[in-house]
């Protein structure tokens, strides 16, 4: 379950980055009109304001999914398993005392 959510999270994050990069800012239309472009946005595929609405809603939806997967992954990372540490080795032998015939260290 955790792996599926992680893969979904990565895919949504990549889609969100791509979707944000293809959008243009609010000042892009004003700059095109000032240079004599004359409202060239009306010849786009989505119409004059259709692409803005579509891209904004898509990015809002992807941002919501990203937020939910982030919260879900944070919840799952807080769950503890029965293993405290991977380096913890149970001691099965008792430590014996050193033999008495060893010389003392200087």
C-alpha cells in the first residue's frame, strides 16, 4: 500500500511540475498586447480564457492529490513496526570472564 501511494505521489508531482511550467503568468498577456500582438490568445486551442481555466483547475486538482498523498505518506511513516532497530542483535551468550593467567597490561 505504501509503495502504491509513493508511486502515485511521484507521478502526481511530475505532472504538477509539468503543468505549472506550461502555464504563462498574468503579465504574459499584457506584454503580448503591448507589442502589437493584438489578443493572439483567442486563436489558441481552448479559446481566449479556456486554457487558463482548464490549466488552473487541473493544477488545483493535482495539488490537492499531492497534498493528500503527502499526508498519507507522513501518516504511514509515523507507524512503527515491531523492529526497533536493524542493528539490534539479541545477545544469546553470556560474556565470560577473562582467564586469570593473562599478564597485566603495563
